């Protein structure tokens, strides 16, 4: 089964920071794959912009190298690569000066969609927005794409929103979170609102609790400076995991359209209770054999930044009153995995007696490494000898269910970039949504800073601090095993 390609009108996409790591690893390969899929026909163009003093041919070498390294599905043959490069141009440009802006404006078609991807640090967002406006490129069909981190706290997020709003309307601003472009994340809404089987049960009457796990095996090497200023709560919970929680907990929107979906997500964030100190656990990974620990990685033995966080949250509304949401994420854990587990309550009465044991239905949405959905059901154990119950999974891996062609399905960046071109903001965060998330997160950070709490040590390759296990044990629950 091959995903259906919907053509888009010709567009210009400008990548600021085009020689940087994000552009090489994600943005340029994503555009190349969409070119291969036939979505860049009719004269669409990619224009790289950066401080590097390159001509068009030199930038083509950068693009050619990125495709060779990061497009490994057989589509990067020389002829296709050269055809894609015909759509690629480059401008040397100073984000905080006047160099290159007139040249960029001369290359832009004022009558087509113009998307400007800010693949740069947040400190440059305001400078780029100002100069796009000053040089006449912010009007009409112009759109800007901004990457996280979108602020460091509520005050900086509000300031950044205000700066961008001076030059662009809210419907022109696309705050990108690549997690929302994952096939399985979008399937959350299809599962809930497209199946009568689940939505009637999607509430506190039937759901015991919900677990969110984003575990990584890598440390912070290569991101030391950024990560030690951010930490796990800012880096993962305030944005990625908050978005997952919203999609799981939100009410059905009236329509599947951007404003309706984002209105319901915002209601979830505003319904979140403050997190109590006893409901959060922070940790730092220790050295392991020849691998340095967190403190060695960041080069500061006094750092109190967390590389792991687990917390219990509550959504105080009619649907979820009494149902806890458990979130955990961390570096240098035992396996790389991201999943959401919706754990349903026990049957109100077991006709099989106590010896049958405790059995629960669990719906697991796996985001990585192998996207798929699993529903755990209880059946009779095969064979004679009485009614013995066991739990078995009804398992759907996208790769298996959709066949070998499923590998050609668009990845997160491909999908989100095409949504920008189409003007579909459903999977992008709105300004008030970002600010609401920071308003919930800031008191958590302020609380542990006021208390002077240091993160708890945990072994590399483990499931995190043992205290995180107690976070659920005291509720009579258990974390699901972090699995590969």
C-alpha cells in the first residue's frame, strides 16, 4: 500500500541556516524525498541562505552530500539527485545585517507561496522576521517556520510571540514540532475519533491511567551547552510530551480543521493541575564503564540540570477527573523507545475467580523505533486443564500491515513541510498554546530551584532513578518495561 501523493502548487522554500546540521540531516533530505514523490513539480524552488560565502555550485555539493548520507532508501541515484539540484539555489546572507537581502528578494516570486524556514537559533528569529518584513517578503502568501525551543519560559515565549507578531500574522507562523508529524501521532486522532470501539471508553470511568514514555539510549554529547541550560523538562516535556498528552486527552473537535483541533488542545493544557513536589522525580545519569556521566559530559560537577524526569499529572475536567497521567523521559536509558500506554480498568467482576489473576486491556501506541499500535486482550490459555487466562497482543506494525512500500510513506519533516506549503496549521502549535504550556511548566522549575533540589543519580542503561518507580508504586501501579 503506497501513500497517495496530493500535488501542491509551485512554491518557494527558503532555508535560513541552510548549511547547518538540521538542514543537512532533516530538511534537505525531506525536500528531496518529496521531489522524488512528485510534489515539487511545476517550478517549485529551494533557496538556501546562510552566512557561508558559497556560490550555487558549492551549495549543491552540500546538498548532494546530505542526500547521499541521509537518504538511504534507494532513491538517491545520481540522475534524480541532479534533477533535484536544478531546483536549488543559494544566497549568502547576514541575518543581522543588510548583506544578501536584496538578492534574496529578487529571487522570490511574489505571486506564489513563500515559506521561510528558520533553521537557526531562536536568538535570530526576530532579526529574520524584521528583515523579511523590511524587504517586502512578509506579505501575501508568506509563511515562517520556527523550530523549538520556542522560549525558555513564559516571559521569553511571550516576548518572542510579540516580536513575530510585529511582522507576521498568527496564521502565517508555523511553530514546528516534528513529533506531531509522525504517522502514529496523527493516528491517535484516527483511533479515537474514527473508531466507535474506543471513544465511548476514553474517559475516567474506564481508563485507570495513561503512561507516556520517551526513552533514549544516548547521552547529551554534542548538545552539552544547550542541554545543560534546558534539561529534560524544557527539552521534552514542555513541548513534545505536552502535545502527546493533549492529543490523548482532548475533547472531540467539531471538525478536523486547525482552529478546532488547537482550541481543544489548549483546553487540556489549561485544565492541568499544578504538579506537587512529591509527584515529580528528577535524575542524572552516572558514568558507565568507558562512557562519561552527565556531569562529565557538561563539564560542570555542580550542575543540577536533570537528564531524566518523571511526573504525575492530572487533567481536572469532566472526562478525566481521577485518572492520572504519568510522564517520563530521559537520556542514557536501557532502550530507545517512545510509547503511550492507555491502561484500562479491571473488569468490575471476575467470573473466573482469584486464581485467574489480574488482567487488563492496554492500548499501546508505539512512536519509535517501529511505529505501530498494539491492543492487549485477555484470552483462555490453549490446552486442557481448566480456564487459565493469559494476555496476548493484537499487534499492528505499520511496516508489516502496510507492506514493503510503507517505507515510502512520508516522514515527519516531509509531512510538516508540505503542510506549511498547503497552509494547514493543524499539526503546528499556536502562540497561546505555547504560552499556556510554559505557564504550567514554569512553577515546576521554580519550585525545585527554590527548594535547592539536586537530581537523583541513576545508572546508565537502567530505567532511571528507583524513586521514579515509587512514583507509581505508591499508587498501586507499575511503569511498563522500557523495551526495544
